[in-house]
C-alpha cells in the first residue's frame, strides 16, 4: 500500500517504509517548505533510529541543517516547531500502530500539519520522481535536545494542584514516559512506563478497549480517582473512571469544557468537535455557553479549522485534543493535565469523576464500528438511499462522509483516511432504537462485504 496518507506518511517497515524513502523525504522537505533547517525527532520503535539517520542524511545532503531533538513525543516536536519559529519539522513515528509500522509526521511553520492537500501530495511527487543532487556545501546536524526541558517547563505550568488525586497511568511502553513522569505527582501509579519498541504489554492504541485492560484493572485495584493511558507517541490520551470503565473520548471534550468554564472561568468561546461527536457533548458544551463547530476527522484538518474559528479547544473521538494555548496543536499530556484538574476539583467537592461523565451522557451511542470491505462507496450510497428516502432528515453534513441527523437518532458513515475500513457511528434516544438502527445498517453494509 502507498504509505502517503491523508495526514502523514505511514506503513510497514521494510516494505512500505525504508531508509531510502526516509533519505529522499529528508532531501526534499527543505525544498517543499523552503526551509534552511528541519527539526527532527523520533520515537522508540525498533526502526526509528535507522530511519532517523537516513532522513538526517537526506536533509544534510540537500544543504539544509538539522536541529535534532533526539527522542521525542510528537507534541514535543510541535512545541519546538512553533517555539523556534521553524519552517519544517519531522517526527519519526507510527503513533498508535503495531510495532512493525513506522512513518513520518511533517509540520510547517506554526506547527501546521503537512497533509494530503497541504503539501504531502507534492512531497510524494518529488520523492517518487525527482533526481537527487547532493550539495557541495552540506548542512550541519545540531543538538537541540534541550527543548525537552523547555517543553517540560511549559507543561509544569499546568500541573499544580493535583496532589489530592490518586492517579494510575499507563504509558503504553511508548514516548509519554519521556515527559510525564516528571510532571505528575510522585504518588502516581505507573504501568508500562519503560521504553520498549516491541510494545510487549499491548499495542500502543488506547482507543481499542482491549489495550486498556491493564489500566482499567489497575485503576480499580489502586483505588484511583482516575486512570490515564497515552498512545505510542503521546499525542492522544484516553481515560478510565474510578470504577474501571473506559470513557468514550468525545465525552472528554465536554470535560475540557468543564475545565475551562469552572477552573479557568472562560464561560464563552468557540470550540471544535469532529463529525462523529456525540450530541451529549455538543449539548453539554452549548449549555456551558460555548459555540460548537463540527468538522472533518484528523489532525491535519482540526488544527487548521481551530485556528479559523479562533477556538479555545477541540476534541475528536480518536482521543486527540487541540488546545489554543498549545499553538492549536494536540498534546495528550497537556490534555490529561486539564482533565486531571477537573477531577481534582470534583474530588474537593466530594464528587467522583464518573459523576461528571454521567451528567454529560444523555443518549445511547454505538462508538465507532469498523467494516473491512472494498465497495465502500457503494455501501455509503445504499445507506444514504435507505435512510434519506424513508424519512427526511433534519440535517445532513457531507464534509467527511455523511452525518445524517433526525430528532431521535443520527449516524455518521465515512471511509477511513488511513486504513481499509468503512466506519459508522450511530446514536439514539433509547438503547432499543439504537440497536434497531445498527441492525439495519449492518444488513445493508453486509451486502457489499
């Protein structure tokens, strides 16, 4: 498969991703972004060091310098890109994917993402077809690993007042432990907090509940007020309530609203959610006084949109949370600090974290359901024909698949931008209505599998 995706470059190491590709990406990024230097970071995947060395060689052979962060979380690369006013950066990571994967997340000035329609297609054209001409005056590799301490200092500004909490944290054997162990209180209970590119305990994808079993169990056994689990490169975060239950990530966007409203005293402003987001979250944010905009799935779209609407924060079903004061970027650790602040305030008031979630959730929600099939367009067309012809919807959004809304239920159907799946989310006023609609949709999709 083509490793050039809608949001980044990603694939299986040794077949779709290799050192030659890394070298050519490094060589052509300065030309694409008109940069005299490129910030480079990497995660702890087994292939990341050799891909890093190849990419750095490509940048240097282009005549541009490398500002090398060394081991980094992806948000640390965003932080350095914005803080140092750099024109180009690359994080070598495959984020939440299994260990055999790797890839590259590329940003431009302001830590804006380079996605499929914002430079990645042009980069692919250069990488595939242009000739390499090594410059006589090569660039220099400069150590910028000190940016880790500056990033930690930034995060610590938001980390006070959590001492009353009992917290359990799963770092997924990934990059979060590079940073977060110096940020959270000393009494935090840690799981999978040693770097290991094999990801031996579980895949570094906390959106799949099976990967959260350790933290769900630990949260209950440790009598924790809340559990936290980061993905492989620490740009995403999920949460477990004190009863050991996984919290659907779009509900956490409502918790960010609680944080900004009750702790930061920001009682109005613009917020962003993705097209899969629960009505429960939308209604909760609006009741707090916030304006809610809905947009496409994916960081390459969300960061740009949040800037356009001058939003305070945004969130996605996948566990990305975008923060204006973090250059409109996503940081799993920063978002977790805001959520922990909310949990701390609730505890001081004698309330549990689950009580806040229960006050948010009003409807029955399916979560995201994935179908692996080739005839995605035909399946979408059949779903739309069935549900829009039988009953006129209140609203139809068509900017990322479709979101079709009725007074008593809604659904979103979309093609994955990174995997060979058709994805649906549905929500209804009652569990029985939700079950009925899911059965109908599965029957239609089953005709194309």
